[in-house]
C-alpha cells in the first residue's frame, strides 16, 4: 500500500502541543498510522545504566505522533497528498500545486 508520508519527508504539525513546528520524518509505522518526527513530541524517558550508557539517567527522545496530525511540506508549503499514474507508475503529487513529489 502506498504511503502519503514517507521517511525523510519534511512535515508540519497541524494539531497537538507542537502545532506549527516543522521537522524531518525519522520513521513511519504504517500499521498503527504513526510517525516519529525530529524534535517533535519530545518525551522524557528514564534509562537504567547499561554498557552503552554507563551513567543512565533522564533522556529526552521523540515519541510517535499520529499521521493525521502532520502535513507534507512541498516547496515550503503544507499540502495534501494525492496519487496519480505517470508513465504507468503510481506517484505522489501535491494537491495544492498539482506537481509530482516523487
């Protein structure tokens, strides 16, 4: 199944505590309709000391956000995403401008 938001896309948050912030998509969970965006929805996590992290302590890391709360940025503008066939291939396009994204 094709995804409207993919890894490394730039997105803008349109709902929630981080509204109007922008960031790059780090990962996509298509099954649960969640995305992790760089610097968005930061959560505090308490970590135990381990071999990689000798000290342990409190760490800030990105938590997942619902995909419906972000919009793809195309040429710096938030846009809805559609699909169409170009030369027999299914591609994403920006609904605001009609331009093919990839």
